[in-house]
């Protein structure tokens, strides 16, 4: 059976649109979640008054915009693709190798949400620790919210930040070593998020934390026979007939 180049091109375009769209949606939703968590802790009244503007609108834009953008630059924009199905996302779409579109796409859709995610979490952690004495009543609940968010955000930052920073450097400094590191190795880092994030989210549930606490408590307080107790003489039992 012969290979149909047209079907291979359609497959690559679908793969690129699907992967890039989900990646950008994921990053922007996490960046929005960090900003929203900050508002929930320090400006709850503001977000309650403007729930549609500060909650629903950013989520809607974060989902719709990436899909429309990548349909436009991959299916509508005209350039010559040279796909290689043995590489990740077939080696990328042709628009990525054009100076303006490639740079604009990388900075807006990869670097920007990662930078927002990193900065907001640093500010959030710093302000929560600084305001600890003034938040005595809500400290425990805010701490739980903070730990849940930061644990997931840290996973994103550790995987996406090296990828986005080195990718940005490789755009402006065309050294072969950077391109090899970014596209041959760091390009697979975001897949770690997909594998580990469900377990991190699960550990953040109060029910799971309670179960782990009970399991750890039992593990640390198991009574095991010692050498002295094993060598004790048997005690005769007196029965009354």
C-alpha cells in the first residue's frame, strides 16, 4: 500500500493544531487560575462583583482564542510546509519558520503565560507570608488554597519555564545547540505535566490528605515484638474447676 502525501499532510496539520491549542489553553487557564486565586484571597469582594468580567470572560477567551489562532495560521495562512512525521508535531508548521509570525506566536502563546504564572505565584506566596499576622481568622483556609495552587503551578513552572526561556533565546540567538536542546529534549517536558498533575491534584483533596495522615500514623505506631518481650517466660494460667 503506497503512502499518500496528502493524508500525511492532513494528519500533521491536525496533530499540530490539536497539540498547540491544548498547550496554550492549558497555560492560559493556569495563568488565569493563579490570578483568580490571588483575587479570591485578597480581593474577594471585587471578583464577586465582577464575576463575569474576571472569571467567565478570561476562561472563554483562553479556550476559544488558541483554537482560532492555530486554525488560522495552519489551515488558512499560505506557506509551504515540509513535514517530517518522524519528528515531534511533524517538525512544526511553516509559519513557525517565518520571523514575525514565529516570534509573535512563541512569545504570546508560550512565554507570556509562563511568565505571568511565575510572577503571580511569587507575588502570591510573598504577600500571603507577609500578611500572615493580619489573616489569623482565614489563615488556614487561605493556606490550603495557596498550597493547592502552588503545588500545581510549580509543576508547570519547572517544566514550561526552561522550555519557554531557551526557546526565546534560540529565536534571537540562532545557535544550533539551543535549537537541539529545545526541540530534541525540552519539547517533551510538558508531557510530564499531563502525567503528574492528576496525582498532585489528588493529593490536594482533604479526604485524601486525611487518609494519608491515618495511614502514616498507623505506620509510625505499629507495635512490633522486641527481643526482650520475645524472651519473657510464659505465664501459667490458673483455671478453676
